[in-house]
């Protein structure tokens, strides 16, 4: 049943992407003569072009393609895909040291202004080095929407809704996560704030805390056009009941190799000695846009 549900949702995701692409292609075909006065038409096109240029610039400045849990709230280039990979390692006192691998496919819709600010996400996170891991290779679906684009003193505001489907190894239950994202230009970079809540309903973790929450705050410092330093602080509830909150420091570098490829090494440092807090972690993130 889990595999049938997973297959149905995946097919629905791909059909939605294909339908969006076909609709955009249809919209781009000529539909007849424009009866508006020439001057009015030119003004409208100029205003739209200026708006799109500002949106593209903001997207490049505030987007984060790095080894970090910080969410940026920015859509990608409309009508394009992003293939992302995270490979990481963490060490936790008294526990085995897992190696994680998280491929993710992201598509930004095209068409209306609403669609151009919409991202659909398909991810399959995995862990290795621990034998069979309950919940390994569960499929996750996400919908990110940028509702407000930064303008003057008004910051960017976006939301991210995610759902985990129990399609993996010995998996059960369905989890949902909702994240609010705020971003604001400040000095030579961008300040970010994330706040999230999660409902966890599976049996993949013993003594699972069914309601979880947390926040992240960070800064992206654009040192050059092709390189940025990203630092953030994370405070979140533990996965298991009876454990204290996790406090983490994340630091990563974001190098845009070219228009398609971005590479980002990063580290995670635990700021407390709680049961679930990693002592140290490191990894690399890669994004390929097409």
C-alpha cells in the first residue's frame, strides 16, 4: 500500500510539472493582434521587464545553494529544474557515525506571477553505515511559495510545506512539516529567519516526540559575485521525548562555478552536550540547474 501511494504521488508530481510546461508553451504562442494602443503596450512591457529584472536579481542574491538547513524562500528560474545532492557525515557521542545522502529534484513553475513563485520538491534522503535504518529512502514531497518579494523595508516572505511518505525501509506513518521563511537584505548580504513546526507520526524512532518545532537564523555574506559565506544558528526540539533541545552552528561556503553548477562545503558544530546533538559534522552540497 505504501509503495502504491508513493508511486501515485510521484506520478502526480511529474504530471503537474508536465502540465505546467505545456501550459506555458501554449501561452507563448501568438493569439492574434493586440488591439491596445502602441504606447500603452510598450509601457506595460517595460514595466513587466523591470519587475522581472528586479525579481531575477533578488533571486540570485537571496537564494541559498549550500550545505545548510537554512531555507531561503526563493524560487528558481521559471520553467527550470534543479538537481541537488547533499552528502554528509556526523559524529554523536555514544552513537554510530552515520553518512547521509540526500538527492533532491526541484522544479519552478512558469506562467502567471503566482506560478513563477512556486517550487515543487521531490526528495529521497538516506543514511548509510548503520545497517538497516527504519525509514531509509522515504520519499518527501514539498511545496514552496514566495508570497511577498522584498520591496524597500518590506522583507521577502515565503512558506514551505513538506510531507514524508512511508515508502522506505520498515517505514510507517506520515510526517508533515511547515516552515515560515523571512529574508531581508542587510549590508553586503541577506539576513534569514526560519520558524517551523512538525507533526511526526511514524514508528521509525523510539519514544518519538510527535510534535516538534524549531527556528533558524542566519546570514549570507556575499564576498564576491560567485562566492558567499553562510552562517546560521539552529535551535530545535529533539526527536525523542525526554531529550533536551538541540543547539547547532552551521557554516558553509557557496561557490557558483558557472550558471549551472554550484558547489558548497560546510560544517556543523554542536553547541551543547545533549543526547541528540552532534559533536561535529561535515559535508558537501551540489546543485545542477537545467
